[in-house]
C-alpha cells in the first residue's frame, strides 16, 4: 500500500447502502474497522462476486479492533465471518448495543447460515468475551502495538438512529508518516480527527434524542441514504399514518407493514399507541373503534428488540419519558399482540387469508427478503382488500422494492420462485426510516464549528450522494467532497503544523 498514513479504506456501503465496513488504517501495522455489515438485496461485496458476499475478502492481519456504530445487520452481520477469518481483537460498542448485538447476530445466523444452534451458541460465547461496552461521550484508548499509548482514542456519541446507535469520533495522535508514528508530541499539535457518522437519525425520530454535531473534524465519513430526499415532519407523518389507516381499513382488509426489527418497528408502535390513545373510543369505521384496532407484532426478533427498548427507557427522549411517567406504555399497549411461535404465526396468516379483518400486521423483514412477512404477502398480496405499507428504504433488487415500484401499476413479484400478482394497495410512508433526511445531514455538517476538509459520502445510492455533495460544497467551501469507490484511500495529512 503506497498511500500515506493514516488513510481510510471502504470495504462496503460504497456502491449502495448495505455492507457497511470501513477501515481506518493508522500505520502499516495497525488499523481498526468501523462496522462489519452484511450486503443485502442486489448489492454486492467490493469484489462483486455473489458467492463472496459473506466472506471477509480483505487482509485483517493489521486490524486491532472493531468499532460498531449500531446493531443493524447491514452494519454487524458479517462479524461471525470476521471471527472465522481469525479476528481476535476487541469489539467496542455502546452499552445498549452490547445488549442488542448478541440477539441480532443470533437471529441473523439462525436465518442466514447453515450453522446448527450449538455452533451459533459457540460463536456468540466467543464474541461475548470480545465485546467491550462504552459509555456515551467518554474517550477510550485503543491499544495499537508499536505506537504511543494514546495513538488512537475514540468516543461514541449519540446518533439518534436506533437504540444504542452512535457516531464515532476518532483522534489519531501524532504524525503517521509512512507507518512511523511520532510519539510524545503535544496532543493539540498534530492530531487528526476522523468522524464516522454511522447511520444518523433525524430530528423527528420518535423515542430517541436527535444527534448533536461534533465540535469539528478533519475527515468525515458520512452516510447519505436520504441525501436527495426530505422527510415529512413528525406531526405530518403521524397524520398521514392516521389517514392511511382509515383508508386501508375501510374495506376491512388487513394492513401489512414490512418493518425492520430494530428502530422502525418501535417507532411505528410508538406512533400507533399515540393515535389510539388520542382517539380513545372514537370510531375508525362503523363497527370499529380506534381502541379496538388490532396491532399484531409478528416477529420474534422485533418482539425481543421491543422488550430491550422498554428495558432501556433511560435512553429515550424526554417526550417518551413523559408518556411513561403519565402511566402510558408506548411499546406495550393493550391493542398490541405479540405472535411468538411459528405455529401461531401460520395460524394467523391462515385466519387472515380466509376471513380478512381490519388489523395492522407488523412483520419482518423490512425489505421482504425473508422472514414472516413473506407468508403474509403470499397469502394476501392478490387480495385487493389487503394493503401493504412501506415505511423504510427498499434496496434495489429486493422484493420490497419490486412491490413498491410495480405494485401501484398492478404488476407482479416473485416470492420463493412463484409469481404473485399485486392486487393489494401499495403505499409508502416516508420518514419512518430512522434516518436523517437531506436537511438533517446537511445540518449535521453545518453545525460543526470546525468544518471537515474532507467528506467521504458512503451508504447511499449515487443520486443521493451527488445531491448531497452539491449542498456540502456550499457548506464546506474548499473541502473535498468525495464519493469513494470500494477501497479507495483517503490521504488527508494530519492537522497541525
Ligand atoms: Zn441502520
Ligand atoms: Zn445502515
């Protein structure tokens, strides 16, 4: 590798939004990984080979630690393969993420690998010994052999995306020139700051406080999922959800919401509880009161995550805390039923197929790539009384994207190799993405007192990155706003002269 140190390599989330994995290379012998996620849908690994999408295809010998921004599978899903490749370093996460991570990985491995339960348990036990929980906002030192004790310090800051999510500030001490780190220099003089945004939440994310920008950075690796879109504001979105419920349930059919287990599901439940609480015994349709609206949560993972969200309510925002103090149960209200066993799931699908009734079903996976939502879609997509509501980003090539795109034109979709005509109503409700929109992304940068001189846009489709780049060029005049490709290196020299 000829680039000067430090530099950044991108092993994922460069050509799309999944497979997040960035390597901060401090010198020839030391680097850390930020996230190690799974590629989803049609998105591929940096080599593009379908078969190699799980394997770690880069050299990990110098990787000393793994830092995780949050527990979505597209950020953590390849950890087992990282371990299989020989990684034995620590895994730094926030305290809530430390609890979420084993649950997420257990689910991912049970669904997506050929491993048996005892092998899965062994991997999780192994991982457990490496997990190193961090409090928000406090600096910690990452040991790098051969470099000064404080050569690399990091801290996790609230990202407001999902429970436990963080953006990560890294401070690299001293000049690292050709792998030679200068030790013992005054910290303020020659340190390089790098911020990895992870996924950022917006100001309207229910439950969690919005992220606050860091003071400043030299290099910013920034997500751009919604770099070309604006979300509705919170009240408008809730009003649209209410209107959609009224419209979709008019024919007494079922409303299916494919939702991700962590984040979106809890946001939706939170807003549904609010609508039901506010309407009380008002009539939704003749014969159906709001207070009788059935909400079925049919996802064991989402149910466990919802439980963890409830346990960790001290991380909720003030509004949510106030509701709890007022005796409400935003994530466990009376109208909500959790469907646990697979047998009950099949029974519910069958019952709804045979005699549809006005109910809201929240089931994963969010992009319809697997999980229990598939059985509902197969059973009910061809019934015009059914409605499907997308509340999150649908990656190219996923059944979710196909239904979203072709559903409104009466198209079709293949599920498990069988063609289904889409006669159900198809709707999209923006904003439940738990992602910052264009304005929030720009504000994240704008509010830094010391603007980055290099911004690397990742985790987004090309049009989103291009739109965001144009805006950021105004916010950070003179800075390089880059759209990196897989493994292209950042070469910004350390700050300070
Ligand atoms: Zn995420
Ligand atoms: Zn993500």
